[in-house]
């Protein structure tokens, strides 16, 4: 399975304090779907990634493929790996289409 790597043309940053706030809100049962903690800049536009998308982005460092990323996140969030795999596939597909990620044979 090809490894996922972030495109070097995309500027990005993590906001760990915001991630902690999102996780705390999630623990309280709040809807956090529209809150993000990773910001990408592409062509002058800023994109804020939600909790799971931000996790996928950070794990796409060229050392692992989509299935391994899904397994890591399923363990991290105690979620069914099949559900996480669908989320990973959707997000990765969009990132590949936009040129934000590349899939490289290792």
C-alpha cells in the first residue's frame, strides 16, 4: 500500500491548544464537527481541518498508508476501524484530488 505524504507546496500548522479544547468538548458530549486544529494554506486560502482530518494530515508523513493511519486512529479514539477507514478514504481522496497529499510506493 502506498505511503501518504503531505505536499511540500502546502503551508500548514498545528494548534495543539485548540485540539485540547476540542477533545475536552468532545468528552462533554458537545458537537465538535466544525471545529478544527490544523490549518492548511493553499493558493492563499486557509482551510481548518476538523479533529479527525487533522489527525490524518499529521500522520501522513510518508511512513504509513491509509490503512495504518486508520488503525492508529481507531485505537486512539476507541472507534471501529471500518468507520475510521471510511473517514480516512474520504479525506485522503479529497486531498489527493486537491494535490495536498501524494501516495508514494515505499
